[in-house]
C-alpha cells in the first residue's frame, strides 16, 4: 500500500476534536479570569490610591503568584486540562508553564536543573514576544516618520 | 524471521501497577499496586526502577527461588539509555542484557530468552519491562504538572512493571514460536498518533509470522496487539482488510483492555513497554489457565522515535515483534 493511501485510512479513523465545546469553555473561563483581573485592578487603584498602570502591574503580579501557588499545590494542571486555552493563554498560563518546569527539574540541581530548564516551555513566549514587539515598534516608528 | 521452540515455558509471571491501572477493569488480576506516584522513592525514575525490582521480587517468591538461581536478567524500558532497567540490574547482580525496541521490548526480551533457553545456553531467565507515566511525560512531552491539552488520539503511558520467568521446566504456558519484525515507516509524523504509526508494523509482523509457519490466522484463539489504542485498532482492521484481504475477528488490543477507556481519563488507551505484558501476564494467562483460550499470538508494537527526531520533523518508524503462547498439553 502506498503511503498516501494509508494516510487516507488514518484520516478516516482520526476523531474530530471538540473544537466548539473547547472554545466555549475557554471563552467562559478566560473571560472569568479577565473579570477577576479587572476587579483586582479596580481594587488596587482604589485601595492604594495608585495610577491604573501601577495597579495593572500589581494585578499581574497577583495573578502570576496565584498561578505559581496553585501549580505548586498540584491543582492547576487539572484545571488547565479542563479549561485549556482559557487558562494557559492568559498570564496565569505563563506562570504555570514556568512553575511546572521548575518543579520538574528541582531534583536535577539548581544550575543544571532549575536554571537550565525553567524556561523550557515559556522561553519561546519570551523570545517571540520580544521579537514581535520589536518588529511592531519598528513599523510604528517608521510609519510615524511619514505621517 | 521466525523461531520455533520445543521446550520453552513461562513458569510464572509478576505484575506491579500504578494507581490508574489499579482503578481499571483488570485490577484484581495484578499482583501489586503502587498508589504513590514516586513509589516511595525520591524521583520518578528511581520509582520506575523500584517497580521492576518489586516485580522480580514477587516473581522469585512465587517460584520459591533466590536471585542467585537465575542465569540471566533481560530488561527494557522507555527512559533515555534504559536507565530504569540498568539500575535494577545493578541491584539484582545477575548477568544482564538491556534491550530497547520501545513498547515492543517485552516480546523482544521473551524471544531472546527463548532462543537461549531452547539452545540450552541458559537454564532460566527473567524478562522484565517497565514504564512509568510520569517519567514518560517529562521525557517525551511536557512537565508532569503542566497538564496541557493533547489530541484524542494520544495514548497514555502505563505505569507498571511486568516480569516473567522462562525455563525448560514444563509448566502450563508454553512459548511456541517467536517472530522478529522489521522496521516499518508509513510516513506518519504525528507523535500523538502512535496507533497510526505502529499499525502497519503490527500487520507486517503478523503476516510474516503466518507465512513463515504456513499458518492460517484462524489457528489462534486470540491475537493481541500491544498498544495501538482505540483508533489504532480500527486503522489496523481496515489496513489488514485493504492490504491483505484479511478480516481480523478474534483480535483485541491491550491498550484498550488495561483501562476503562470510556470512563478513565486516558485518551485513546494505554501505551508503554509494560502495557502488553501487564495485560497478558495477568488477565490473558488467567484465561489460558482456565483453558478458555489456548493459543494466543501477542504482537507488541513499538514506535522508534526520540524527541530529537520528532522536532526535526522526521517520520516515525515502528517495529513489532510477535510471540506465540500456547497452553501446554
């Protein structure tokens, strides 16, 4: 049998992912997380009387802390498994990715384990985040010269 | 390449499983369950070694033997450089052969041991394999605590170790013949669809076995594949039909038997070197001892990939080895 024909058999038996259901769950969970973030933002700016930029930083730190704590306590992987993109796309997912890698390599030493592997999952996010930020910034500045 | 054996028997077996396998439908057939993910050790890897040692220990106790009575220990697992097996061999202090053909390692070990026993090079031999879900997750996929979503075709690496004692001493389960398979690659690149990767290798070995022994498929009461999973099983059935015009009827897949695949959170079923022998040495041997089935062909399938080859977008080759087990008259 040719490989192309075999791939047809495989395709016939490959189940469809429940995209709609997953999207709805991610939308609701992600949205709910956004509401919590916004609540924290309002709370911090009112309670500490700071600008919304400073309150925003505080809110992000809080969510990162909670993400890390819940990963460490062993709940977060099950929540991510259920809510998928609703939890791993927001900043909590970034914290979770770093913390789960850190926990994983704890037993392989501070430098060769934690240091070398902490960014195993999150490293790509940082690299391509910086590269795309730079690119867009360049476009914006260049366009700004002409307008 | 098929070998026939006249005087090789599986005298006894021992199975140790993890938490999820113990919650599955076959739990009452296993010898021991380890509910702690670390098996009481410091790391997952040490835990996997302990699983092997425990299964060997149970096996020796069942047969009233000491480890000094054993001529050779053959073992394989999924860890890089098969360290779970080697570290177990260090403790056992027997002559040791470490083997790797991924999830087909169990049958590879049985064939090697059977050949040496048949030729009287060995009096007896213990064949073990192990796999550990947490070890496999961190080596092949994501950190254990990450829990990221995976496609439905994913298989779930079984936690457990299985050991068998082979010798010329007559007992109920006879090793009748064994076929060493070829490496087959049908161009599948998806490491989350192992059933699709391995089904053609399974079919190739099955056909070679039948051809070498001039046998019809109806000779066997049951044909078992190692770990194709729910979807791989259907792919194999269609492939056998279209390529060889053979309808697989008395056939099952150990990946679908070890877990309750409809209710346990294991995607399309089990996988790992321990999957096939855990089911065979416990449940299937029980059926054979009750003489409900007499001739079983176990074909363990393995995907020969590494994270490097997958990241380099290479296709995934697969292998399958077959062993024919019969109730001795």
